[in-house]
C-alpha cells in the first residue's frame, strides 16, 4: 500500500485539525510572530527599568529608607542588565563589520 505525498499531507492535516493543532499558514505564522522592532523596544525598556530600579534603591539607602541587601540586589540586577546590553551591542557591531568585509 503506497501513499502519495499529497495523501500523506491531507491525512496529517485532518489529524492535526481533529486534535486542534491545525498547521499554521504563512500568514497566520506572520501574524503571531513578534516584530523584531517590538522585541528590541521591549528589551530596551526592560533594561531601562532595571537601571532605574537600581538608581532608586541606591537613593533610598542614602536616605535611610531601604536595606542594604535590597540595594545590592537591585544594583546587581542593573549591572547584569547593562553587561548584557553591552554584549548584545558588541555582537551587533561585530556582525555589521563582518557584513562590511564581505566581498561583493
């Protein structure tokens, strides 16, 4: 019993539809895929918020309103966020330079 690729695809689609996992079309996948610009914007906002939280915690400890443990935690999180942002920036610059070095 030989099954053609077309028949196999139809059977797969029917089983997936019955299971509730209908395969997505390219348009559906594009609609659900996040936009690169939105991902970058979200990452930048998250980094900014983390850095602001570190600064706020440092100001609160100076005023005597926060514990030192909270400040160290907030500043450490801000430091990790900043190091991550710098690492990503460096990778983007390296990729750009690699593209510039490509022969035409």
